[in-house]
């Protein structure tokens, strides 16, 4: 496990039945780490946050009764660029403080995605994918998010996010995903890079979820020769990630040598 802090205590090994394995007790930042609890039958969490002012960035949390638990008395924490999957519950709040979930993907958590039933303050959730969870949102609301259950919220929609392969836990999105360019840039927590360290805003608007999809454009002309006369036309086929994006007609205004 790699964290940029020494404020972490490992209580038990993965798969144990005792206390929550990772306790955050001071300000810290976790980056690029996979934490697998390997025990969804108990009541423990992969991460039990007992601190305030913590940003968790680029984590993969899986295999717990809860992927992330914000405990009593904590506040001003955030989950950014995280994959939280295959837990009993993805995120659970049991505190009087605040939590922001931004550009995160919660999928295949079989009981709930985000559960704020025991929270005093509802979390802020935006630019987030919630898909194939038992109940995506409990006692909370998202905005600018892809929510399978169709929960209302500004900018929300319900469309298959087009994961690369959820069966192998690859929650990156394909080029046909509606999540591309569907988020909002209007948040101070908007990350500069995604879960893989790639630039976050690729084409003006941020993507929804932990993965920012980059794409290539290919131009193909309808002819190999261009008539040497003003007003001639040629069709350009523009493809994105191998799929037809748009057909354009190029008008030839002037031929020069």
C-alpha cells in the first residue's frame, strides 16, 4: 500500500474479520492504491475515515462490507477519482460532517452505492457514475452524474456507461460512453488528472466518472485528387475512436502553386 502519509494504521490483514483494516487518523492523501478487504460478509470497511480535511484521490476500494466509511465527528473529506466496486455498500456516512464525492465510479456494490441514512449532512455528489449497485443513492442526491436508478438531479441521466469490462473490474469507459464531456467543471474539487494520471479535461468539459476518456481523430478524404478549380468539393469523414463522428464537405476556395 502506498500513501503519502504516515497517519495510517493497518489493523488486520486483508480478508480478516476484525476491525476496519485502514484507519485514517490525520490529514492524508492516498494515490493509486488498490485496497481489497476480501470480506463482504461482516460489518467492516475497507477504509474507516476518522479524520477531517482528507482528500482520497485515485484509490480502488473493493471487497468490503463498506468500501468507504466516514465515521462520527469527521468533516470536509472528499473522494476524488476513485473506483469503488464489489463491496456490500460502496460509501456509507455515519457522521455530522461533510463529504464530497467527485469524479468517482461506484459500480457492482450489491447493497447500496452511497448511503447517507445515518448522516446529519447529505454529501455533495457530482460527476460520478453509479451503476449496478443494489440502490444507487440512499438519503442523498447527485448532480451531473450517470445514475442507473434514474434519481433526479441537475445534469443527471441514466445510460449504460460503457465500461471496458466490468467482469474483470475494468471500469474505464469506452469511446461510445455518454459520460464523455457530460460533467460540470464548476467545482473547486475538479481534479487536474484522472485516476490514471491523464489530463482531466480533454475537450472542454470534464467526463463523468474516475476515467477521462481521451480519443483520436482520423480524417479520410473521399478522393485522392482534388480538382484544380474553384468551387470543387470533397467529403471528409471524421472518425473518433474508430467510429464515425461526422461527415464534412470541404469547399475549395482557391488553388495555389
